[in-house]
């Protein structure tokens, strides 16, 4: 029996990354999940990530500790209010929830992890809704990271196989993501998407991320099992 | 009086990065120094970095905490012996002291820092001696990181000015680096280059890094003020 191909999957504990784990597994990958404790205000997402990793039987789950509050500059890590009941960006503008260079940092850690376990594929759940506002969610950014990654590592020097950054959600709407994950059996009750949950892990229902998620489930005609605050 | 242009400089506490700080300052940059506590065995280098930052009057010095031991895979972070009295790599081979994706991770943090303080220039002290062995010290790697960085950040979306990764040491020998730094007044007694120093911060004199440093000073006809173990 041949060894399973390995993939690193960035796992935040939200709807998108849970769906990506299921998609990678459906493609036959043995999943090495990677989460980050980066000073985010909503650390209940890490509990969701751990629960998902367990529930979805990934091969390994690591949580990297790094403190992006060191630099500040985002509503998710500094003392800036998370916008409520409105999308926090317009076309061409950058949301205040943008964390400087976050995906670059996350993918860099994934690259280190990939090199150590011998994975060639790194999955990240960026999607079309994100890249309207976040520069590091755009397809051209992902392609340039992949090019860099192949020069950065041992793989780039000594092996034929290239590192690939896989973004299976990139052209999907939230509705399509929720539909795909439901088809693959993802238990979305374990996920949390809220930027500003309470201590019990209940979603606020009013932030950008909650609004997008609710809209997605509604459009897909699915019930969202997210627990909301009263 | 116009505001000084800002630069992020990766500061390890060694000969190379100390020289880079001096070179950036000589070019008129206000230096924001960035060091990393990444699980390295030789953490005395962080004391050297702090002393250098103070001594060289940088505008700000931050130390990011991140644990690369999470993944292992290097003599500098895992329980693998540091080679002594021999260069630990041959042409085309990767040294055991290589840390997977380290420069990519370090530059990613520098990119976040640059974005927050409004710096367009990131200096890193990679040089010709390194890129014979480390894939992430090669000029083509640096160029690809720079291309990625300009797609990753707000700068890439909303401003004309490009992020630049500057590698002023890339074509210099250790002898040329030591000569240049000495000319600029760098106090090399504050630096430490050893991969395996003792608790008092004294260099072993026998690892790859010590051998290269000693050779550099000798070729430059300079005295190396490094403190060696008895």
C-alpha cells in the first residue's frame, strides 16, 4: 500500500477552513492542520479548530504561537472596534479587520511545516469574497507566494516536485462553500466565523464575518447551526 | 525638516546584521530593528541584538516570539549536533543548521512591521557565503519574495511605492563585510556569530559560523574582538 500524499491545511476554526479540510481529505490527502494563536481577540476560534481537527480525524494538528499584537495595526489584534451591521469595506478599500501580512506569515509557517513533514501541498481557504478587500487573498498574490516558496526551501533546490498553494474556495461564494461542505459531511456546528464572539463562543451575528456567513447559508437554503448570542 | 525614510532591519546580533544596520543608517534610514526569539539554542544572540540596538541608536527594536521548534528539522532548533571544525555543507548540499523556511518567516514578520510603521525598505544581511548552502539566501529567492510582498500588502494595492528587500551584503565576502562595518564604526565586540556559544556568550571557535567569521577578520587584516571560550 502506498503512502498517502500529505497536505498542510491552514485551519482557523471557521466555515471556510473546515470545508477545505474536508475537500483535501476527499481528494485523498492526509491532512496536517495548522492553526495560529496570534493575539487574535476571538481565541475561541482555536477551540473550534482543535475540535474540528479531532472531529475530522486529521493526521496531526499543530498550533503555532506568534504574537502579531507586537505590531498592531488591525481591529483583530489591536484596540480598534470591529464594525457591526455593515460590511466594513467598500470596493477597493481595505477592511479594518485586515491584519498586516497575516496570510504571508501563516503561509510561511505552513511552508516550514510542509518541508518538515514532506508535504508538497498547502491548502488555504481564501475565497472571492475575501479578495475584494484583503490584498493577501488575491489569486495573483497566491501565485506569487507559490513561486517564492519554490525558491525558499530544500524542495526548490533538490527535488523535482514543486510546492503548490491550493485555494479550492477561491472562486466559490459562501453559499457554494456551505453547500460543498454539507455534501462532504462537515459538521458546521463545530465551526465559528465571528470576529467578535462572547466568552461562551457564541457568534455576535452582526460583524462582517457573521453577516457573510448567514447570507451564505440562506442562499444555499441550508440551516446554519452556529450558536448566536441572545 | 523632512521626515527620515524608515527601514526595517533584521537584527540577529551577529556580525552581518550589525553591519547592515550601520549601512542602512549611513544611507540615511531611520532603522526599525527586528529580532526573533524562535527557539534557537543560542539565545545569547538576542542579548547581543538588544545591546546593538541600544548602542547603534535605532529608532525602535522589537523582538518577535515564535517557536520554530514546533516543527523541528534543524540543528539550530532541534536536538541535532552542530558540526564542529568543518564546514557543514558541500557545494549543492544544504547545511544541517538550515531552519526550514526561516528567512521566509522572518521576512514575513518584517513585512508586517514595515506596513505598520510605513517603511518601504526591508534590509536583510544574507550574503554570498550563505547562499552556497541555504536556499533562502539566494538572490533569486530574495527577488521572488519582493515580488510577492508587493502583492501581499496594502502598499501593493493603494500606493505607488514598492516594497524593496535590500541585501547590501549579498555579494560581499566576510572580509569585505568586516572591513565595511569597521569603516562605519560598528563595535563588533557587541556581536556574536557562534552557533553554539556557552552561557557567558563566549563563542566556541569551532562551528561553521565561527570559522567563517575568524577567516573573514583574518583576511581583512582586522582583529576580531569576539570573546572565545577557553
